[in-house]
């Protein structure tokens, strides 16, 4: 390298790193690649000999993370664009008194589907309390439902004395 070359400036970033993980990396690199001893590599990067021994041991055991783990492509974790787009509408519907179930159903009808859990998360983040309303119960078909006109005759009291002593039946468990 010649005097005054542009490569000379900025070398201190590699020879005297300020960030902890970069300093660890450069110390390990000096130990493994440049062949320095524990004491020499430690002295160059501000570690004691035993700190350097420990650094090498941790690296060999795989317990040292020097670099950020690679991330999968796509939006970062915890980022939900659909929730962000629907946030204002969810708040508006809640102010009308709708539950998370009803808001989810309304959003689906508006072609902005958002499940009930996401709606509830938005409401919680915005400080709204829980307001649960379940779907309307289906109309009962049971004749025992009060107020239902079944057209059946009214019941009367049974007089067992008028019955025969034994009755033949095809139903199991009937002990008559």
C-alpha cells in the first residue's frame, strides 16, 4: 500500500472496532486466521489472555452469536398489513357498539376479511374492553319449546289401573 492511498483511511474500523461483536469477531479472526496466541490476540483487541481463552471456548462450543440470524423474506415478524389497513374501520364499528364477532362479519361483507382474533387484538391495542355477543340461537324445533304451537293434543293423567297386567313391547329395557 502506498502512502496516501485511499485504502489507508478507515482501517481503524477493522483494527480497533468499537462494537462488542465486531471486536469479538476480529479477535477470533486474529487467533484463527493470523495464528496469534491467546495473549497476543487478546492484547491487540483489549482482552486478557483468559478472556480470550474463554472467547475461543465459547465459539468452539457454538454458544457465541456474532452475527444477527438470517431472516426469512417477507414482512418482518409482528407486522400485519391487513390489520393496519382495517384498524380505523374496526375502531369505527366498535364505537357503534359491535362485538368482535359482529365486526369480523361486517368486514367480511365489505371484502376486507379479518378474523375475530385479529379484530380482538386491534381492539385490545386500542384500549377497548371485551364485548362478547354470540350468534343468534337457531330456532328450536323441539315441541317442548315454550310458546311453540305444535298442534299436539294436551296430555292427561295416566290411569295404570286400567292397563293390562302385562304388555308386549319391542323396546328393550321396558320391564312391563
